[in-house]
C-alpha cells in the first residue's frame, strides 16, 4: 500500500525574530509532484516483516514517520529542494511485492533526476533499493554498482525466506543472474554477531569489510584507503546505513542493539569521504532498522535525522 505525505509530521520551531537564515526542514519540505525540479526525495518503507522473520524486535514499521518528526526541526543547510514522496507499506507480510513496489518507486524517482533517500523499516528494504537502482542503470552504466553498508551484520544469511538478514545475499544472487559483479563493502561488522559461516560467505563473495574494532580515529586512514579502492571502479554507489552499527548508548532504538559499535563521528567521517570520492556517482541511500518501540526520548530518531543531514548536506572537509 502507498500513502502520500502526512503534513502533520512536519512541525517545528519557527524563528521569525530574525530576518533570514532561520529555515528548518519542516519549512522547506513539500509533497512531491510529477513535474518538480530535481531534488531530494524522501521515501518511507514501513516494514519490519523481515526483522520478525530474522528473530529481531518488532516495531521498525513505525520508523519512517518518527524519523520525519526528528528531521522536521533540523536547521536547514541543504542546497537542493526537499520532497516527501510518502510511504510504502508491506501488505499481508508480502516482502516480495514490497520489494517490487519499492524498486518501481526508486526507478521512477531516479528517472526524474531526484536523489532518493529511503527511510525504514528493517534492513530488508536494501534489496528493493538496489533492485530499483539496478533497473534504472541497466542500459546506462559501464562499471559495477557498489554497495557501501554501515552495519554490525553482513546480512548474507541463506534463510529460506527473505528477511532483514538476507538482503545482500539476495543482491549477490541477482547480480549472478544478471552476470554482473557483486561489489559490496561492509563497515562495522561485529565479530560476535556474525557466525563463522557468514564470514566465510563474505570471503567467498569477495566482500570488502572492516570490523567495528578496526574503525577508531587512529585507524581512519586505512578505512579511507579501503574506500578509495572500493569506489574507484564504480559507475554508481549506493550507501546503506543500518543504525545498529552505532553503539547502543548512541542508538538504543534499533532492532538489534550493538554491544560495541562504531562511534557516530567515525561513521560521519567515512560518509563524508565516500561522498567526496564518489561525487555524482552516489545515486541512492537508505537508513534502516530504527525501532521507536525501544528508543529513549527519540534519541535514535535524532541520530537517524542527523545522518540523513550528513548524507545530503553540501560537501565540506571532515573534521577527522
């Protein structure tokens, strides 16, 4: 099911005591229309069917609207129009149909020259994101599509049903069917949250990865070098952010909170670097696994909104 923008979600402070430079996101966003000039298109994917199948905590289907509320009051520093493209829902727990509907929406937004930012929802949404980008680029690209995933988990499970633990294995199988390379980099992998079988599968599929204990400030040069080599051959980059890559103290409202995690400032520095290296080859991003049922004072929603800002703001030098 598809629903259009809910204007009541976009509420916030109005600083009318100053003459200019006081805008916030809720004052800039508007419902997307067919003839809109290119901009940023927010699309919510209201689903946690895959999380439940993966034995995670339910609640992520409420994530998109709660993240919008946190986005609404952020100060405006972006340089492109901002549109709300509404929500998709998973009807009757039919993930296959949701992935098709999501892929259609992503493909249409890309065809209209928008930058889609999808907000979830469980990480099962990654398959529909990639599927839409792949279809859009089917006759356009000359190199591989790269997936940069910030995540405590590889999400390469071989479960019989699609779930939040399977999207990148599904993408690998799609690439194999289409005789395309599977170009996947996962940053923040937790050794204790991924079995030996998953590490072996990652090796077999040629996945580039760094564990969470390899992503400190002192280790940033090595991480940036890995990103440089990963991004260099790409025709397009897709960035996926699973909020469980962050420490549980920073992001408690997720389906599977991290015992360790990667500091937010490190994640932001690497997002900045990936954006700089990819340039206009960055075509799509999503933020997944926000679970309002387990959040504290909307803390994780605010983190998700901040990451969205980091993905979309004009590029400048990272402090790290």
